[in-house]
C-alpha cells in the first residue's frame, strides 16, 4: 500500500500524535515545596513588611481597593451566572421568532431586550455573532450587543447601590445606554456594508451538554471579569491616593475634558459592567456627567471588546464600529447628563 493510500485510509484521529507527546511529566514532588516556600514568604512578609505598610496613604489605598471589590463582587457573580444560563439554555431560534425581519423595526426591540436579558461584555460578542448566523439582521444583533451588558437588571441594581440616594444616575444610565445602542444599530442599518462584517457559524462542542456549556461559560466569564474588576479597583484606589487632589479637581471643573478623560479611562480599564458603577462612584472629584460617560462607554467600548469584535467580526468592522460607538456614547452622555443630572 502506498503512502498516499495509507494517509487516505487513516482517520483524522489516527493521524494525531499520542496525547503524551509534547507534555511535561507531572511535578508532583515539587508541589509541596512550592507551597512551603509560599507560606514561608507570606510569614516573612508579615513580619518584615508590616512596619513599612502602615502609612496613612497606603491604608487609605487598601481601604478603597477592598471596598470597591467587595461591593462589586456579588453583582459580578450574579451577572456572570445569569449570562451563562442565557447562553446555555435559551435557544437561538427564540431570537429569530421574537424580532421583526425589518432591520429598522428590529433594532429598538433588540436593544430593549437587553433590559431583561442580562449578559456581560465577554458574552455579548459571541451571542451577537450567533444571532447573525441564524438570520437576525446585523443591525439588530449589534444593538443587542451594546445594550445587553449596559442596561440589564443586574447592572441597574448595582448602579443604584453604588449611587445611593441618586436614582437619577440609574435613569440616566439606562436612557443614555439604550439610546446609544439604538442609534448605533440604525447607523449600521443605513451605512453598513455586508463586506465589512464577517459572520461565522457557531457550533457547540461535540457531546457537550447544556449544563456543561453553562459551567464552562460561567467559569470563563468569571475569571475574565474578576481579573478586570481587580485591575479597576487597583486603578481607582491609585487615582484617589496617588494623583494630587488639585489635578483631579482641575480636570473635573472642565466639563468637556472631564467627560473625555473618564470616557477614555473606561476604554483602558475594561471593567465588567456589573462592577464599573462602584469604580465610578469612588471618583469623587469628577462631575456626575463625567461619571455617566464612564458608565455608558465602558460596557460598549473597551480594550477587551475591541479585541473580541476584531477577532469575531473582522478588523474592517472594528475600525468602523468602535469609533462610531465611542462618539455616540460621549455625545449622548453629554445630552443625558445635561437633561437628567
């Protein structure tokens, strides 16, 4: 039998190398030593570093960081669980039946659906891609992509807790975010071109149950969102302690500059929408409108979303949709802050 005939006869699995190839041997005996070294380092640090960690500024920094993370963590976990449940258990056919086929009519309905169906930023991109692959108009899927992580019940409740006694901030966030989602969807329906958008067909892993998909989605989103929450808490605490209050006050007194600064900061921090309200509330030197811009921009435009959108829909899409969304978010935040705050 020739080599070519042999290759044709072999299945795809037969051509794969054994599972043991390229893998390191288990480092079992070294694991206890690593744990012992870690415990030793922690104990030594407790006695050697404690005298140097009692400065008032450092204690303030630690207090702000812990407060931001502890307040946001329950909402983050709840939002991730709900998002994973929707991803795993809601059939995609539900969306094609619930939304009108006419894009301009489907966009506001898809945007409003984000108010009742929680989803984090990490999950919104693959969900939107799945909707497009099943026949939903791209403009409607994009409106849902922007609205779901911004105006769902978990995010609104978290905003109310972060801004106690200030229901206007919750209303302003809902109105501004939904407005941006609808306007962006309509803009894509009017000016978007099919060649700018790459739509892929998503298939579930072979043999994976719905519960397996649920657990996998929850674990993935929790690890990613939790890491970004820690980064956001660290940054918020550092801004409050390290940056001179006079600098923040001078920026906060400039309406246009303060809104742009917090909008760009939301892009860089990439905080999960279930937790960003607590970070925004800790930035006391900025105006309510600037904080609103932080809350509107973050769930719609940040670094991880840009990467996800470029990888899922293509760079041609990201280069056009990201600037459009950011510009609309800043403009609508100005208008909503002026009217509602």
